[in-house]
C-alpha cells in the first residue's frame, strides 16, 4: 500500500531529537527553528515530558470519557493557574482543527445561529466548519462550502458591525496573530471592538490560540496583550509538545449539558500526562520569560539583515518578510546550513517557530547562515 501523496517532502528522515536539535538517519544534526509547525514547546525529548508519559503509559494509557479521569481535573486546574484564565471550563479533544470545530459548534448551540465571521488570510483547520472559516479556497471541498462564512479585512469594525446587526452570526473567530496567513495582526482597539460588538449582538467571540497559545508569544495567550475576554479559546499545538491534544476554554456564561460535545480519545490519560509536563516545564523553566527575552535578541539581529521588508510577530511566533520569494533560501538553510525554518501563505515570508527553550546563540547561528545565503 502506498501513502496518499498529499505532502511535498524534503529528503530528510529524522530519527531522534533533543531540545532544539533534530538528528536524521545519517546522524546529521539540524537546528530546529520551526518546531514541527509550532508544536514543540518545551524542547524535543524533555526529560520531564518523557518521564511523565512513560510512567503514565505503564499504569494506564487510555480509557473512555465515561469514567472519572483525575488527570483531566488536574490539567484544568493547572491550566487555569498558569494561563490566568479564571473560571473558564475546559473541554478536551485531539487537535487544533477539532478545537475550532467544537468552538464553532458550541457557539451555534449557544446563540441558536449558524453563520460565521472570519478574517482574510485566516487558517483555522481542515475539518468541516473550521476549514470553511479558513481563507483558502484550494482546501475547501464543495461539502465544506455549504457553511455560511463571511471573510472581513483585519481592522474593519464598520463592516463587522454591519454584518452582526443582521443577527444571524453565531461566532466571530480570529487568530490574534495569524499563523499560516503570514503573521499579520491588528490593534488593541480592533480586538476590543470585536469584544464589544459580539456582546451587543449576542455573538460568541472565539480566540483561535491553536498556534499562538502556551507561551509562544511571551504571554500565555496572544489575546492577553489586548485586555479582552473571549467567550471561547481554542488550544492545541504547543499544548502536548508533540503528543496529540487540543481543547477549548469556555466562558461560564456558556452552559454545559450532557451530550452537547463529545470525543473518544480527547483528554485521554497519556494526553493529559503530556500536557501537564508541558505546563510544569513552562512554569519551572520560565519559558514565557525566555520567549520574550530571546525575541528581543531576534529583533536586534534581524534589523541588521539587508533586503528585509518587515519583521513580524512577537515572542517566538516570528516572521521575516522579504520583497522576493523565500523558497530557495529556506531550502538552502536546510541543506547547506542544517537549519529548519517554515513558510507561509505569503511566499515572501520565512517563519520562525522554535521550541521555547531556544537560546540567543541559536539565533546567532541562524542569522549568520541567513546573511551567508543573502550575500
């Protein structure tokens, strides 16, 4: 049987990894500045992470959500403590797409409406409603296109209110820093405006923190810089450091009932053990503070790069935008300098999403390589 050929692959086969380094089947070392799409938060093979998962799987790897699972309660409490999101409820699932799917479904249940507002260049996942709310017609099948979604420009409060005033919008979903779309973000005034208008028109305000959450921006969540309170917050990538886990934080104004949401694998014992390790390490090793500090060094070094159009993002959710396509540079960084970086929908943007354990000297290595390629 062949694999369904949907991924363009680099000819590299990783077999092990440690902290910010990945090693291939020839024992070649690569500096990982992409973290597998921002998934690796506390570094590859962190000893506490390995210990937590190993000890848990030796006891109990999985049972269904029809029984008590104290690890879910422990995770919810730890998440509330470290994130500062007080009094939210937690529903656990397996991925970012599932998190957004459940967020949108819950918003529709809560408001009894069905239309969605998303934003240009958004990416929210590849499942039914999540992919319909993604601004990329190439990945939206006719089945998904039946969802009613309106895409607005970032910053356009006038059109947002005009749409909400029709009183048929269940949710406004937004990435506070866009990921695949190219690291664009708007102003605090715009985000506060969304919050105000959603309250006015009985619409759920969904913060998609799938990529930007778990300390990546220097705050636990990207929205926290703007002093807003979303109704639902979706989480995933950095949450499990590679173990599949996702979830939504749900404001107490939205009430639960039996059967409203459900999952087989979501919140399983291994997933909870993985995420608890992530939260412990973020706290113990002060990785949010590290994200902020190392980011300053990145901006300083980036300012020395010629032909640079913009430095985008914050914390360790970063991008370097040029006035030419970066595909060749990205390929050369991998094969000539053994450095993983990422791309975006914007072909001129090089994305940097390293483990939160990254140090200044790792960025020095990257910028030396980048200067070499640009010259």
